[in-house]
C-alpha cells in the first residue's frame, strides 16, 4: 500500500511529466538559465517514491499546448520582441477609401479631381496676378471680347494640364500599386477647388454697398467649403499625418496648453485696436450715428457733475424725464474712464474694446464643452461676425456692449 508520500509523488508526476522539463529547457534561449526545480532543494526521495515516480505514465498533453500565461514573464526578454509587432498609432492609421477601388472608377475620380484643381488654380492665378480688371468685372461684368477669350483659353489650359497630370501620375503609380494613394491625396486637396473665390471675395471695392449680394454668396460658399473640408479630413494621407504629428511634437508644451487662450486674447486686442482706429476716422467723417451717441455722451458728461440720468437732448424742457424712458444705470460704470477724456470718442473706444473682449469669456465657456482649438475657432468666428462689425460702427449703444457681460454671466453660471 502506498503511503501519503507515494500519493504526493504520483501527483507531482501527473502535473509535470518527466520528459516535459527537458523539452521546455531545450526551447528556452541559451542565455536564460532555467530555474532549479523544487525537488533539488528537498531531501532525496525514498526508493519507493523514486520507483513510483518512474512508473507514472507520461502526460498526453504536448508541450506546445501549455498556456503561455503559465510561463514566467521574466523568461521572455523585451529585446526579443520584434519591432514590427508593435501596433501602429491610431492617429497614423489611414481611414478606408471613400469609394470602391475599381480601376476604372479610380481613374474617373482622379481625372475629375485633377481637372477641377487645374481649373481652380488657373482661375486663382488670373484673379490674383495683374488683376486690376477684376473689380469692374465683378461689378458690371465689363470685359473685352479678346480678354474673355483669353480667360476661357487659360481656364481650358488649366483643365487640360490638370487632367494630363492626374492621368500621368495615375499611370506611373499604378505600376507600383499605389494608385489609391494618389486618389487620397487629391481628396485631401479638394478644398482647393474654391481657390478662385478667395481673390474675388476679398476685394473691398466690388462689394461696397452690395451686402445683399455678398452675404448669400459667402453663405453658399461656406456651406460648400464645409462639405469639402469634411471630405478632405476623411482622406488625410499617412505622410500628412506623420508630418502633423512631428510638427506638434516640436511645439513647446506651454504653447499647446496656452496657445488657444493667447490667440483669443491677441485677437480681442487686435479687434479693439483695429475698430477703435477706423471707428474714430468714421466719426470724424460724420458717418457715425448722432442721436444715441449724443444722448449717451450727454448722460456721461452730466454724471461727472452729479446730474445722473438727465438728458437735455431728449427732453430739453425737463431733462429729468429721461429716467421714465431709459434707466441706463450701467453706463456710469464707465464714468471713471470717461472722466479721463470726456469726449464722444471715449465712448466709441470703450464700445469697440468691450465688443472685442466678449470673445474671451465666450472662449472660456466654450472650452468646457469643446476642445481648446475648437473653442478658439468659435471665439474667432464671433470676432469675424459681420453684424457685430456693423453695430460697432453705428454709435454707442447698450446692446452691443452687453455681449461681454452676457458671456461672463453664462461662463460663471456654467
């Protein structure tokens, strides 16, 4: 009868077959010394135990079926892991193609995109180089017959050159199996189709007093540009992604963290300086509104001498009645600033500064719900909002300057 010691020896032999240890040792690298078995540290086994262990049948489980998790982690050096097994960064992984990659469909799309980009580049060059004729052409469609033929011929040349370049690159890259890369680059550059609109819209003379025509054009082009940018961002090539990541890695950390806020503050200061300068020129040309500016200047000037909310401009016989019409107590918050230079120009500068400063609390509120750079883009869009420019150039009023305080309250309450 086998005693408890025999049962323990048999149990150990079932868990670890006699031949398994030598096979595992043979599979290990030569520079790794296998751990000494526990039995070597113990006393020699009795003859009965040794015979029991040798009579135990070998396990039928092959060595390769042993789970990898049972092996010590220290037996696998980190240097033996191939570099190719490291997964790529998600930012460097290319998105799938937008459309099926049939050879003929790829050729058709490459030809169409390259032709459109060629025409756009030709149109942009004509509207930008020696373009003194552009304002009159945009305003009255004034262009001689020969000039029109030349313009059409140059557009056709851009179409032909763009198409030929696209087909040539496609033929060259197809031999190397990289035609999908060319289409991806063309989709990435597809917002360039709107290049001719840039010199046409960013001219002051053709659009003076034609805001009813300019705003619908800008709206439609903005919607089209948004759609093209979405297509472009879905087709960013790997080389462009790597370049962008390398560029971001070189930017100091403080710039990445504080850059959006610094840009918004600089834009607000630029808005205040730009509009203050041109608003004063507008005022000296007698182009600003006179009614509200006169009343508010009168209220502020009277406040310097203790006559609050009395307007002889609105109520010549009884100035105190103005309180029944408007309770402008908030104006007197700016009385210390107005006292430095008690003139209407001071109110105009205060208005331009406060409207520009409204972008800062707007950014601080938006970055709680958006990414930093998206919040900065929103604040810059506020500063570029055309109706706000019109309010700045009008006269000193309560509604435009209230934007700063509204944004501050919303940011503080959020």
